[in-house]
């Protein structure tokens, strides 16, 4: 470690003297004119705020009402007026009785209940005659009635009394014009008279004022230094405000105990040249309204936030800073500033990378900053001209000074591609600036923020969640349910609650091992929260990329415990309208903001450092009453009270919500809900402040509009009843009548149905008798047919027996005889004769089998039996059939192979299966030469698969298709294959057949049937 001099110090100091930085003006002004269609005309004669917080203005093209968001015009184009050229607004605000005259058409217009009313009375006279002298009704200063300072004026007070003033004296009268007292008072201009709180004052050119009350005159004097130049008075009678204008400086004159004082409101450089004719100062909403005779309306706002930056011509981006003293901060690049300007600087080493995200100051006032992989401590004892360096082999991410003045350093994890080495994130600490850093622990992720909970506990925020670190045991514990949270800041509040701000998920509370989330703000700006600072009034201040938010800590904690307030939190939003140069604050650094001992908070932004005192901020809370003054139904405008009677067939109704609010419109949280037969959901009201419905069914409905009214997160409600009358067929009595008629119809139909059924029953009885007679005749015919069929079956049975006895027996005897002859020695010795006898034996045996199959075939259809009662061996049955054709096959040099299971027993109809197997083997032997015929079988749970495969001459595809479709299309064709009988027999046992064949290759036939 070495102590280095700061070579840039004198250079930076020289630059500082050249440019000390800039601050903001203490106000912002915006003009509204007819050029941009915001006003109907650009001549403003009067500005008054009514009882309901709406601003009213008179122009030469109508009256204008302003609610902080929109200008609503009342003139001959929109209401029933003849003239549009209005003069001053006069009357009583508290009594909700303001009025104004049109200048030529003699129309008197009342401003009452937030609307205008054209009265039947003619225009009020603009003067009174007293003692044969004309006295103008005073309309304020400057007056539009006269410019002669010697004219006479009468001033009407709120209690009905009058002051008659002239250049000669004052006459005070009651409402009935009876004189109470007179005072002789020589003066040179009646335009120096005005009243405050119904007390008459006169202000001369030297700043001396006279007070006239209770039959006496008192004297006083304002600050004489103000009156070196000529002044001009602006008197707003309904608002009870008097202003003093001296060389573009505007003062508000206040009265207390009959003494006057002048308070500077603004030094507005454009005041004198703007032809200002009327002034109104809204102290509640911190706005000044200037009405010009030529330039329209100017609204001046007095922001409580101040932004300090180096260069007014370009963006000044700031990140981390630390308190330098009780009223100023120092940034990571060495600038020292307060809430007014940059006051000094320290020549830190030049920034070459993103090295402004962290810094700190120890208890010895030494400043710790980061430059890439270097930690630098600028020493207070050297006037910050020398510093100590600590070099690391990783980038430094975060610095933090704990309660014991120990400096903690977090090093980022990174991969060195040159050395092919990966560096884990690490946490070091330095107990004193001249000691070496010590390794505390290795980390698996980068640490973005460090906060100390108590003397032994840190909370570490990372890109992948929250960690708890024990300083003594060096144990690092991951906080559950935070793994998906990218933490930007951690704040330990006055009650030791742990708050977390994140990059894209808003902010959270970690308490009692539980992570609590909170409702989103109106536009979702709080999703990217940079940090939290707590003021002494119990409010949190949260900077984001879209402005600054103020929220009640008490309500946030209540949201975690009270189910009723789970979805309702009032967030007060501040943006550029409040004095920022940009809405984008900066975060991702440590520290993000600073709470100075003088009460100021300093926050970095993308264009300057923002200063404000939370104790002096007066948030404009939307806590006024809601109104629904205008309703449009089917393009007709109505002005309802509490109940609206609609037409039954209306198509569309639109409600316009009137709400005077002069702050940031993002702070308005207005919702509406229509309840009737069902309870609707709350719908957000947009910037047009309207909601519409279409074609409601008959019934009574309640429209409820509510607005979140402040930090206590309580709603203000406005309700209105809607009645949609039913038509005659929608009324209850009509529905009851229809129900009774329906019941009567049901009963009538029931009787008609009963009568119909009786008639139908008679017809059915007659039809049954007729059908029964026909059926009896049919039964007789069937009996005769049955007897005939029985006789035919008997004849067939006798025929079969005859064949069996007369043909089978001789054939069997012939077969045995030939067999005996074949076995004789004489035949065995003569080879030719042996062959002939053997052929004769085979032919006789086949003939016998043919006749036997024929007999069986004829009896099968009579029996109609699918399964046998007793099982038998399939292998033995096939073997019997093979013995019949074995020698014939051998004569054709063909081998018949029985590959069926010898132990498998089946119940399939023996006669049917025997004939099928006989014919299959017969066909195979006839079509196979010098080949093989194989029989094999397999079984499933209930089915038998019997396959006969030969290597004979095969069949073409047309023949195969014919046999496969024979059962569906039994057209008899003689292909000499003998498969017709097999297909017919398969229907008896519910079997199926599959045939595959190829010419000169062979044929495979598979029989599928049930075997149990």
C-alpha cells in the first residue's frame, strides 16, 4: 500500500471555479391559449375557484371551467346563451353563488353546483346612484369598467354592506344604503383601494397603507425597499386576494389584525409584458394562475424538488454518492453539491469504466471509491489530496461500511479467458485503511447490495436472491423463496423490518421468515424499484425508472396482516411536473440515496441529482368529493341528481365523472361498478373520466364510483341510482298472467291429449282385432309350411341314411377288399399290378371319404352346432386327414407336415372342422408338385388360428379377392378351388378366412375360429 498524490486536483479545482454547476428555477410555467385549442379564446378577464375546487375563467368566447386536466367551455355553442363575451366573475364562493354578465346581451349567468344557469333576470346594473353621483360597482383590479382614477366606486362586502369610495373620502353603508359612518380621505386614485376580509385598505405609492374600520382610520407601512419602482395592484374580489406587482415580482398582500404584509410569490420575467389582467393564487395546490388580455392563461407551479447538474446543455448521469457534510453530498466522480448548486470537488482518479456504482465514507471522513480492480481511500487528513490503493484481480462491485467502521468489499465473479481461469465472487473486509484486505467468504453469485441488521448480521442482495451472513461465524444462509428475485437494494427501517427492492418484480418485505409482496401501482412503475428511504413522518420514498413514489409504511405493514387491505395501497407519484429534469432515477448502486442531517434527501437520476426535504413536501392528495354532473343517454345530455329514470329502449348511456384535481393524474385511482341483478366488478376509469353502458334490462341499478383518497388508502364514494322501467310485457303482473295462461294451456292440452289417446286406443283395438285375424291365418299357413318342411327334412334324413347304407358300405367293403388284394403275395410280386391295385385302393378310399364328407356336410346345417361338448385333439384330426392324402402327395413328390400342437384339445365343431381340413389339404395336394404342405396352429385366449401353407402354383389376386369377398357377394364362379364349401362352413362356427397367394410361389390359408 502506498499513498499517492492526486494529480488532477488543481485542474479540477480550476474547472470548478469556472463552472459551479446549475440549479433549477423555483417554478415552472405553462401557457394555455386558443392556438392549441385548449381555450376558446385567449383573453382572460377573471379567474376564480369555486366551492367545489373547480377553476372558473371568463373569456370573450364563453365561460371556462378547469378541473386540473380538462377545460370545459360554456358558450352559445354548448349551452343556451346568446352572447359569449363575459366580464368579471363576482359573488360569494362559500355560498356557492358566483355570477357573471355578458357585456352586450345583458345576460346574467349564475355559477352554482359546478354548472352555469342562465337566469330570467336581466343583467345587473354596473353602477349605483347615491347623492346624485354615479358609483361603479367595483369589479376588482385592474377594473374593466373604468380607467379614470378619479371615478367613484362602491364595494359590496360579503355581509351585504357597502363602501362608497372616491378621491375625497369614504362612506360606509349597510345593505339598505343607510350610512354608518363617513371618513374624509383625500387621495389621488380610487384604484389604490381594496378590501381584505371585508376591511377597507388604501395603499399609496410609498408603501404606506391606511386601514378603515370601526369608524376610525389606522396607519401602517410595508417594506419601503419594495416601492422604489412603480407598483400595480391586482385585486381578485371573490377570492379575497390582493397582489402587488413590482418589476415582474409578484407579492401576495396578507392582512392580520388590520396590519398588512407582502410575501413574494414569484419573480416572473414575463409578467409585465404579458398583459396580465387577473391573478389567482391557489395556496392549497401550490399553483399561480395568471390571466392575460392577449396571451391566454399561464399556470405556474412551484415544485418542491430541485435538481442540480453540471451542464445545462447535456444530460448529467449520477449514481452512487455519500454525505459530505450535513447539507451536501459527494458523488463517485468527486463533485460536492448541495440542493442549490455544485460547491466544490475532489480530484478523484478519472473514471474509465462504469465505476460510479459504489462508494462510502468511514468514521474518519475518509472517502472510499472504486476504479475497476482498484480500491482507493482518499484521506481526510491530507485534504483528500492523497489516497491509499488496494489492488485486486477482480472487479469491485460493492462497498459498505458497517457499524464498527469496517469496510466490506464485494468482488464480482468473472472468467479470465486469457488465463482460462474462473474467479468466484468474494467478500473481503478492511478494518483500517492501512491494513491489508482479509477474505471473509467465497460466494456463488454477485452481490449487488449489503445491509447491516445488527452487530453480527448482514443481509446480502444478489441477482439470484437474498442471503443472510453471520459476521462472527461467517455462515452464509440463503433465504427461501427469493431465488427468482434480482435484488437492487435492501433497506432496514426504523422498526427493524427488512425491505427489498428489485429490478422487475417491485418491492418486498422480509419478516418472520416470510416474503410479502404488495399491490402494484396504477401503471406498474414500481416494478423497477431502486431503493427505499424512510422519512420522519413514517413515509417511504421509492425512486424508479418512471418517477418517485411516496407511500405510508403503516399501510404497507397493514397490508401484510389485514386481508381487507390486501389489494389497496395508495402510492403517491411524483414526476417531471414536480421539478425533475427526467423521470428516470438511477439504481443498482450503493448507496442509492442519502438522507442528510439537514433533512434533505438526495437521489441520483439520469439527468442531475435530485434534492428535496420530505418534511416540506406537500403532496397534492386526491381527497376531494366526486361528482357526476353530466350524463349522455342516446346523444342527449342530462344533469342528474341522485336518480336517473331511463327509457326502456335506450341504447347507450355514458357517465362523466367530474373531479377537480391539480396534481399528477397518475395519482388518480378512480373505479366504477354497476350493481343490479348481479354485482359487477370494479372497472378502472381512464383519463377521459367516463364510463358507459349499453341496453340494460329493466330493473333498478346502482352505479358506484370510488376514488382512493390518500395515504390511509380509504375510498371516497359516489352513488347514483338508475331505473330502467319495464314495458307492459316485462312487468310482474303480466308475467303472472302469462304464467296462469300457460298453466291453463297445459291443462287444456292435457285434456286434449287424453281425448286423443282415448280415440287412438279405440282405433288400436280395432286394428289389433284386424291384425289378430290376419295373424291367425298366417299361423295356419306357417303350421302347414312347418309340416311340409318337417316332411322334407325327414325325407332328406332317410336319403342320407340310404346313401350311408347303400353307398358307403359297399365303398368301404370295396376299399377293404382292394387293400386285402394289395397285401397278397401275388400282387406284391408283380410290380405293375401292385401299382394298379394301389391306385385302385387309393381311389376307392378317397371316394369313400368324399361320400362320408358329403353325408356329414348334409347333416351339419341340420344340427347347427358351433362347439362340441367334449374336447378332442386337433393334431390327431389333422393326422387322420394327412393319412388319406399322404400317398397321393408322395406320388407328386410332395411332403405334408403336421406342425400342430399334439397336446392341444379343442371344442370346435368336429364335423365342420374335419371337412374344412379335408378340403384344404385336398386343394393343397392338387396344386402342389415337388413341394411341401405345412399345417400349423396357434391359439389365443379363445381363438384358434389354423394355417395351411403350400409351395404350389398359387392363385392370382383376382381369385384371392373373389374368395375373400364371397361371403358378402356370393356369386358362384368355378375356379376349381373347392373353397366355396369352406367359406359356407365357416359361417356355422363364426369363423373367418385369410388368403395370401403368389403365382408359382404358393398359397397360405389361415382359418380363424373359436375353439372353446
